């Protein structure tokens, strides 16, 4: 039992045979992804126990495969086997379970040594220390020290109104090529031969390659001309591809796409994911590789941009409290904006919500009751506000301190279109709520409440679910010969 009176209850799915991570292939990524999709509605989050050698590849691949994700998927493991006395496995497992069970961080993450990293930003940097992983170009999403502190400004939120799904199509005709001073043209030619369709070129410094090697550059140009997508990633642990020097511009002239600050693991897995999209043209695939799909690139990521000039409201409060440093300003913002956003949602004021968003605060943060603006908008039935909040990354899975979700709020207040929209976005009742729904359905059927029954059915509840006494809403409708109710509850023949 934890401080907020929550208990983490988990089930274990064990694979047979167990795999050393060095032996894993994309087929294993697909198996993991399918299992997450299969059990997605049953659990609050998912923890994947994985060997460390290829964990960065698996976490990167899953981040792209999991589309419109709204729940945490956390990979973790250990440097020392968990059965040994002095190991890091128990701590890593416990931390991953607690975070997956208590926080709605809608990303594929990697948890190691008290740090939660974005999966596609992580890389293994040490084979002999407990701090085996790091996220070179992005700070941790959460720090689990005495308290667990989630850096909500860093979290990458989904902004589409779509249901969660796992894309299991991956193109394996991709590869990594690292530049080195004695690299021969013949090696490059051999590497770029069909069936290769995508490559990650690991270059020097800020994305540089030898500009006095026309033979090498010509082969790269030939490959890109025939449709091979080549991404430019730096060999440096930190930094970004910034082709300002002549040695960097020659690669752009050869058709190589700057990979900005993606890790090689993320760039390779992204290529595998994008190239498998057979419905896209080559140009569309190239555009997709330049886009920030899952937070794998720094550009265009939401971050804390608050300053004294961003908001007159915040400025007055800060001046009154004699506050000027960035951290204290952010603390004020995060304390005040959730109730302000909830108030704006209650009256349906989208312009006010946009102004709050411009302060740098995320509109999915909860107030003192754990209620988010999406909870309030769902209660009030403000469909356009709900659409806006979902487009800003608000979570349909968030629960307030009473255990209610935006979906259960919309059902309770009978806002049909809001329920439909939330369901389309992936909202669902918990397993416990579905099991207990039978009694409520029977009560509604006994009172002839057709609207109430329709709300439960729109939320995905089977009308044949029995109540505590074994009766169902269908049997009550038949007993009372309520034809209208029977038409609603019984499927068309």
C-alpha cells in the first residue's frame, strides 16, 4: 500500500522459452507488442522484463509500434541476476511496477537505477555498473529517489483522437554503417546493395563526413537516388546533427537525411517502422522520417518555457511572492493552472484553455481532487472542449481520487456524443467495473431507463452481463415484455 492508498496488483505472463536479449529479433518485438495489445484494456500499465544488451533496441521499436498509446509500457531488467544476493533486479522491478501502476505516462519507457527514461532516447553505456543506461539528449521522465518525481513537462503526449493499436509490420532490410577513417568504397558499395532499403549512417561530430571522398559520396548518392533512405546520426553520445560545416553539407547533397539527435537505435527502429508502411510513397516516408513521431527528436517537443513575461497573471503572483527563478515559477504555474483549466473546462472556454496552454502547462494535469480538465468537460458535456483537450494529449485513462474516469463521468451525466468520442479515443471501463455493471443494468432495466442502458452499452458493456442474483437486463426486459427495451438490448438477427 502506498501513500495515496493505492495497491499495485499485477499478473505475470512468462514466455517459453525465455530468451537472452542478444538472441532477440523483430519477431520477438512483435510478440511483445501483440500481448500488450491483447491485454491493453485489462491493466493500468505494463512492465516488460528484458535483458540489458538489446533493451534500447526493443524499447525504441515498441515506441514506434505502439500507436496512440495512453498507458505506460516500461522495460526494465538488471545488471546482476535477481537471484543473487547483491543485485539491482529487485529495485528495478519494484520501481517499474510502482510507476506503471500509479502514473499515466503514455510512453514506452526504460527504467533503470532509479531513473525512468523515454525508451527511444535510451542507450546502454556501461556493462559493469548499475547505471547501465542513460538518455544522452533528454532528461529522465521521472526520478525515483525518496519520492517519485515525474517531470511532466518532458512527457510526450499523444495528440490524436484514435484508439490504441500496435503496428506489427516491420521492414528488416535496414542497417547501421559507422564511418571511420579507413572506410573503403568497396565496403560502402557492399553494404548498400539490395535488398537494403534503409540505413543509419553514424557520422563524426555534428554529422560530418569526409568531403574529399567523392567516391564514397557518389555511392551514397546512387543509393538515395534508387530509393534507399539514409539517416545521418552522430557517433557522439550527446549532441545533434547540425550540418553547418562543408563536411556535413556534402551528405545533404547526397540525399542523406539529418537525424538530428536521435540515437542510432531509435533511428534504425524508426526506419524499420516507416519503411513497412507500404501505403506511403517514398517521399512520404522521407517526410515521416523527418517528423517527430514519438518524442525521439528534440525539436518541437513541449517543454517548460515559462518566463516572467509569459503571463501577466503569473507575473503578478511571482512579484508578490518575490519569486524570480525558473524552478519556482514553474512550481507556481503547475499549482495554479490545473484548477484554472478545470474552471475553464466547466464553462466551455476553449480560448482560456489555449491561453493556459501557452503558459507552458500541460492540460492533462490534475487538481487537488485528482480531476483533470477532461473529467470536468466530460461531466458538463462540452464536446468541443473534449475534442480540444484530447488533441492536447489529455489522458482518457486518468482517474480522480474517487476512481472515476472521464468516460464514467460522461456516462453518469448521460452525454452520449462525449461517450462515443471517448470510446473512439480508447477509453474503456475497468474489468471490475464491467463485472459490476450487471447489477446496474438490471436496475435500469427494472425502471425502464432506456437512456441509462444505452449509456452502458455505448461504454462497451455486454447487456447479457448478469447481476448479483444471476438475472440480466435482457431477461428483465423479456419478463416485462418491454419491446423497446428488447430491441435496444438484443442484437439484430
